[in-house]
C-alpha cells in the first residue's frame, strides 16, 4: 500500500467520521499541544536549577572567597605598610598571627572550605603567610631591621601584589562566569518564551485550521442543502439531493429526498385533480365567472373566456363598460342573486342570447366568500325557435297560399283567356281606351304572385345531384341580362370550381331571386360580385351588389314572408331562398347592407 492509498483511506475515514468525533479529536490534539507547554517549562526549570546549583556551589563561593582573600591581603598590606611607616613600633609578628588566626573562620562557617579551583591560590596565601612569619620572626630576633624592611618591601609586598593580581584575575574570571550564567538564564527564559510562543501560535493555527475545516464541512453541505431545499420549495418537486459521506447529513439527505418525492407525488395528485376539475369546468357549455372576495381574484372557465376574453377584461368592466352590452355588464357587476335572466350580448361578429344567473360562493364552513356568475348561450335555441315559428308561419302561409292560388287561378285563367282574346280583337285605339295593356300587365303580376305562393306549397325535399354552382349561375345569367337590358349591370363570378351535391333547379331559383333583388335595388347601373371561399367543412358563397341597400328597420326580418321595400315586390323571394337553403342543410344571412354594398352569405355543407 503506497502513500497515496493511505492518504485516500485516511481522507475517506475523516469524511465518514461524525462532527462530534472530529471536534473531540481536535480538542485532544489541542490539549496535547498545550500540554507540551508543561514539558517545555519543566525543561527550562531544570536548566535554571542546574545553572543555579552551579552558581551556588562554585561561582558564589569562589566570588566570596576571592573577595575575602582580597580584603585579607589588603589588611595584611596595610599592616606591613603601617609597620614600615611607624618605624617598626608595633609587634608585627603577633599582629600578623592574630590576623591569620581569625581571617577564615567566619567564611568557613557560612560557605565551607574554599572550592577546589581556589586551592592553589589558598596555598600561595598560606605559603606567603608562612614565609613572612618565619623570615620576619628570624630577622626580628637578629635585629636586622634593614633587611626586614627590604624583604617586606621588595619581596613580601611584591609577592602579595602578585597574589592580589591573581585574585583579581580569578575574580574577573568568576564574575565573567557569573555573567555568563546570568546570560544563560536570560537565554533559557528567552528560548522558553519563543518556544511557548511558537507552540501557542501552532496551537492557534491548528485550532483555526481545524475549526475552519470542520465548519466548512458543516456549512458547505448545509448551504447546498438549503439551495436544494429552496429549489424544491420553488416548485422543483422530486429533485434529489446528492448524498454526502458525512454521517450527520446522510440521514438528513435521505429525509429531504423522501420529502421531495412525497411533495412531487402530492403535487402531481393535486395537479391531476385540478386539471380534471378544470377540464370538467372548461367542457361545460356554461360560462362561469368566479369572484373571490378574500383574495380579490377573478377566474373564468374556457367558455367564459371564449365569449368575454381574459380576466383583465372582466376586472376592467366597471371602467370600460361597453354601451352595446350594458345590460350584461350591469348584471355582472351587481351582487344581486338572479336566476335565468335573458340578456342580449353583441360580439364583433353577431348577436348572442344569454341566459345569466348569479349565486353566492360558499366555503366549507358555509360562509359566503364571493359569488358565481354563470351564463348559457341560448342563441342556437333562440334561432331554432325562430326557425320553428318561421316554419309554422310558412306552413300556414303555404296552406293559405295553396287554397287561395287554386281558388284564384281558375277564374283568373278565364279572365286571362278573354283578355287575350280581346287584345287580339281590339284595335289600338280600343286597347288604349279600355287600358287593356295595363290590365294584362297587372294580370301577369297576379300570376307571378300566385306562382311564388305555390312555390311555398311544393314538396321541399331537394333531389341531389353533383353540380358546379358556377355553371348553374351561368345558365340563368343570359335570361337575367335579357330582362334588364334597360340597366347597365356588370357581373363578376369567381367561384371555386368544386362539385356540390345540390338540387340544380332549386339552386337556380335561389340565385335568380338573389340576383333579381340585387338588380331591382340598383337605379341605372351597378355591379354584382359572386365569389366563394372555404371555411372548415363548409362552402361559403358571397353575393354582393352595389345597390342602394336594405333599410335598417327591416334588415333583422328580411327573410319574413310578404316583407318588401319595393313597390312591385311580393315579399316572398328571400323567404323562398331561405327555405331552399334550409332544406339543403345550409344557412343564409345578411352580413352587411348600406348605401354602397349589400352582402348575402350562403353556407352549404360538403356532402
């Protein structure tokens, strides 16, 4: 196993270790580093004790003995010099012996015998004392004062000075050694302080580093966890947090992942339920608007949006209320409870009939928290009722027309025969006298009315065959052009050439009536445009003319029977057209009419 593998194993081991164990290890290491302070202090104290013992045992006794001996030599020197100066008046030998006898007793008592290093100096001092006592005493006995003085001056004092110099030199050496020991104290203290400072700094750095690593191992995973939890809280349900080797975070990560998965499952369940409920609401053919007074929230289902637009259009109703739909908006903004109130609603395309209701919005505690405004589009039902009434009217008109036509037609045929006979027999003057041309013309008009009335009574089931509508129109255009030679009318036929299953004869009647009405609405000249377009599965045919238009007061009931704005019209042309188109499963409506253009649209299904 190499160093890299060992390091990797140690790193993984540290990652798996709990924070409690890591902190305990760091505390133990810090305690061990701080405990090493005591060993340093003990070592320093031992060195100080060693130096102190050396000073106490050697240096201080040496210094004391050297100082004592210097003082003794100085006393001896003063004794000898006093003896010489006072002309040998004193008892030099007795005084010297007394000085020697008492000189070392006090020092011996306090510091013991002289150190071994000073024994040679002690020996020289003792030899000096021995020499002077023997020689001085001998010279005194022989009364050789001059020789004694010479000896004292030239030998004794010189030897004493020499010994004193040695003492001074030795004392300097001892003092220097003492200074070295003192410096050694300072050095020991300084080294100890530096070592303590180094160990303290190392302990602080180790503690900071360990605290940083432990805190980073603690805070970084927490920050990542917080970030992931924030993302989960912001809607990323099901997101998983990466597992870490740290013991404490492993259980937390597992719990967060379980929570995220549970939130995802709960959210998906709620979302599916919400989507399902919205699908139910949006599938209803009922427009529903909900006003929540707690949050001032307005919501619309798909049917309401298709008719009214977005929520903003409903919220801005009190400010931007349209005049055309004032009744509807007044009912919407009011808080009055209503049930099945019929109101009109105008769009940009057509007019709708709505059955509106309003009720309270109740919460689970049966408290009122808003209101629900809902409406049903009954336009198709209204149109169906109108068509039923129209069919009933047409049926009644057809029955009356059939009876009247048959009753009128027989005597009318007799009158017509006699008038034609008279027309052939009378001269021109007689014809003018009896207004025969006018009578014949009015008789033709009566026949035309009877023919159109009989069309309402004929069987309405069409006989389908494939025709091109363009061919049907081209078949009737020559007859129409011939009948309106007194007017300058131009035609524009742009129909998609598509085969349609229709009753050719009935469709000729449809286009003949529409084109005839368009020409009759023109004064001297005009233009008729017929074109088509696809719309899903329907085929739309547009018939536009440049006539003077249909008055507004009859536009809504233009397909009612016997309704006409022309002096010579019967009011049955558009009624017949509508009935034929209805029998083909299609629709016809007036989309626009003014002084410039009038447009009818025929919608036929593909079959």
